[in-house]
C-alpha cells in the first residue's frame, strides 16, 4: 500500500465516527533551519527546497499572487505589517469558553464549516498526552473546533495533513497557521489542486519545543502542572491562569529569561521576518489590540472571512501611543552584546519593578507596540544571521526588512543584498 492510500484508509476510519482527524505522521528528516511545518513529512519531502521560508523566500512574488499586489511602503503601516485592506481592534461580543482571547480565530473556522464554504479545516488541537503539545488535525465538523481553542507551544507539522486532506477528497480547505507554515503553504498552493483555500493566520514571534516550554513553566510556578493558560500580552505582562481559578500577571522584565538555555528559542525563530503572517487572508493576533485582538483583513477573501463573524464582533479602530525608538534601540544593544541565544538582561534588579510599572504606561502601545515588535524581529534577524550564517543573509533577508532596521544603524553590506530574483531556487541549502 502506498503512502497516500495508507493515509486515506486511516483518515476514513477516523472520520467515520469523529469530525476531527489526527492521522499518524512519518518522522521528520533532518533539515537545517527547520520549524517542521510538515512539508518534509509529506509525500514529497523534496518540496522543502522550493517552499521553505528559510531558504530563499520571495515575498513580493507571493504577496502579488495572494493579494494581487505587494506591500505599499507609502501606505500607512504596510511597510511593517504587509498588505491589508482593513485593520481592526476586535473581540467577540460573547467570548467563547476555553478560547485564548475571545475566540475570533476559531469562530471564523466554525462559520466556514457551518456555511459549507469549506470541507475541512487544518489546525492544531491539544495532544491527548500533553495539553501544551500541538497535534495537527483535520476538522470536518464545526462543533469540533471547540476542541482546538487555546494556545499550544511546540512544533506542529501541520502541512503534512495536506496529503490526508487530498486523499479524503477535500478540495475546499481552510488552514489556521503560523507564518512559516503559511509561507510554505502559499509556495505550494498552485500544486495542490484545491478548488478553494482560506488562510487564517496568527502572528508568531518565537517558538520552542514542548519540552522546553515545560521547563519555562517550572520557572514561573512551583506547581507548573496547575497552570492552565499562558499568554504574552501587549501590556508587557505574561498572564497565567491556574486550574483553581487563580490569575497571575508577571511583568516581562521580571521573567526568568536569564535562566533559560541559549538555544531555548531556535535560530529559525530568531531569524523570522514574517511576524505578522503577511501571506494569510486574515491575520488575527494580539499585538496591536491593546488588550483585545488585532485583526487585519488582507484581501477580498479576508474581508469575506471577517463578514462571516462581523455581527458577533465588537470592532473599533486600533489605537497607538508611546514611542518605540528607545525600546528597539535597547533591544538591539542587548542582542548585539549577547554571545548567542537570548538577549543579555543587564538591568539592575531594583530597577525592574519600577520599569515594569512604567512600561505599560509610557512604552509603545497599540499599533506602536506592534511596529516595535516587527522592528525588533527585523533587528534580531540581521544580527543573528550575521553572527551565525552570514552567507545566508542575501537570500534569507527580504528587501523590505532593510528599511525597518536602517534607523538603528543596520545597513546591508554589498554582499548582503538580495540575489537576482530570476535565479532558480535549486534544492536545499
């Protein structure tokens, strides 16, 4: 029995009694600078060479293919956030139980299934053996989207499920993914033979293994198993919720970052140039939401997704306050001084509570916070690649990144500029 036929039989058995399919997956072959998006586990693992964000990305070409145009630096904030048609601060009028925020993302997917606009949704659910571990699943019933609410931490080979979906005969799909998954999906989209594809993107800054994440939880609480929820908020705090109903908020500056190993966040995450998921049809995340969610509809499909849930949403115009320049400059200094891995934390202990109180009040907030995070990720990308993979800068750093880091004194050397886009992309590095 070939791989696709085997996957199909497993999927049919699973789908006979459930609207959530989680077929077993093959092991991931070794890859350099890999976030295990799932392409390497698919029936065509060599597709990594033409799909991976970390080899030779071509954002202008894919933005044009997906949105009908590339980002317009002259249009407010597209230089930071990529192409979009509308931007909102959003929250469900009635928050969904178990959602990470109020449930906007999962509600959009529910509506797609309820209305029959798609046959299935590819997303992640909690692993039955570890609720923090993401388990890639295919959801075919709207009611089962509730099982996918909440945050997971770890690598999720989501795109390997494209084989299963096609074997099942699904031709109208929605995918909820982080940027590295979405980039590979868009790069391969024309080859998938789909009738319809909707992409719901969530922003992503840094990921780690689920095992590493458990170590982080142990540093946050003497009873890590009692933590049921964790979120990095735009008010400079990490919010923890506990199974007994307790809530604790920890200022960013008081997090035990210095106790984490240097490789806690992989180099891929420290060199990601697409924090805002620019190739999604709609991006839903926290950065510019000021305590609610931040929603960017990027094209006509994204606006249609927004319309599905618009009557259920509270929508308003995102705010912006504070100044980002000093925060980004300080971040650059710490990254530049670091021997490798995480930024150096040199602030005296006595000053941390004071700054932890001040930052939500005087630091960048709303859209200015989002701009700051995008610039920080751009700075981090350039500095880490210069330190660890200098030869990759000219292929891994898109042209739109250099204007973001130029105000902080980071200018491309002659051998760091992009290669001619007409060059063929041949295989893996």
